[in-house]
C-alpha cells in the first residue's frame, strides 16, 4: 500500500498527510503497552515519475519525505575544502515532529549493493547516512531498519545470475551492518508467479517449486571480505550460532585455515586477515560452511 496523495500539483504534501497519522498511531500503541515498538512506514529508495499499471505517478524522493516528516527544510550551505556545497537543515516554524521508535527505509539498489544513489535526495543501500543525518537534526538518534531489499534472479526470469544474487544478498547485509542497521528484511522468501505484472517475481531465496537457490545459503550464513590495505582484508559474517568461526582459503579437503574468529551472542563475527592479492575465502562453523567469497 502506498501513501497518497504525495503531491498537490508539484508541491510535496505526503509528509503532512502522514505526520498526524503516525503520531496518533504512536499514542494508541503506547497507551496499550508502553513496550510496543512503533516503526514508520518504509520509504522507497528513489523518487521521480514511475509507470504502474498503465499510469504514471510522481513518487517523492525519500530525503524530501524525511525532511518534511520531521519538520526540516533544506538550503544550500557553504562550500567546503573540496568545493562541494553542503546542505543545511533548518526547523520549520510551527511544525512538531512526529513520535516513533524506528525509521524504516527500503534501500533497494539498481546494480551492486555498493552503488550509491545518483541523486542526493535518493537513498540506496550505502546511503543510510543521508537519512540518519536528517533524523539527528530533528528527533535525535533513531534506529533505522532496512525493511525491503531484493534482487531478481535469472533463472527463472529476468535478473542477475544466481551466484550474483547470493553475493549481492550477503554483501548488502555487510554494507548495511557497517551503517549500524540492525534489522534487514529480504523480500521475499519464495519466487512469485510470473504474471508480467509483478515487477519482482524472482527475488526469492527459493524457486517457486520450493528448490533452494544459492542465496538461501548466503542468507543463512552470510560471509564477506573487504580489502582495507595492500596486505589486509576485513572479514565479516553472521554465523549460524555464537562461537568459534574458522576463516580460510579453498574448500573441501583443500581448506586452509587463516584465522579463527568468535561470533558473539548476536552471531556477528569480524576481524582482519593478512592477505595479498586475490583469494577464494570461506567461513566454517562446525560442519556448516558459507559460500565461497572471491576477494578481488
């Protein structure tokens, strides 16, 4: 379900429509139980004109929406040392920010999960900081959840390869973790029926008939490395359980241990490895192993 209206002509109004709804919802849920957690509706990653079911409608850019929702206006600031002009955030007189516990955003990417949104008012996977800056300027530090992220796979339809879907899934988890995103919702579990209407019919970690894709293994045991210098890479992952995790090169009988890390109670493990050049790396915990991560 999408919020509407978003615009009155060319004037954005969606945040003014949603603000009292969110505050009323917050008051009602907290009155029922103060421990209830109120999560905002999820904003889309990109704005602009969007075709849907034979019609074209105008979608608000997410940062425009967030600024308006928390009662901020944006202006051009002074140019910095790199001659880039930073925007300023100014409170809107007479506007009261809504109450909520968690900000929700759909950081869906066009391309790899490391690719930034081209427009400064859009926000894809590596752009969570754009939203965080707005929230801090108005309502303080709030948790941000990634409430929808996906890539279609091919097979069975149009999309990236099965290996690429798996790689993008675990890499997006890492990119979001680095930005302090604690909750990530992959959309969806099983492929939908391809009816030429659903734009994301093959984004499941299972095929329509229930067979698992490589992305299921990536979801259950994500493991990523990132080069941080000529001689070191950072290893990160989410183990099946807390405890020791062995990081190494190769696979099967040719697995060579490089380092043992420890996953905490939240199952996250990370550390640095001494490594030059390319390598095929994986993580193991007991008899369970991650997919091979090709460090370029």
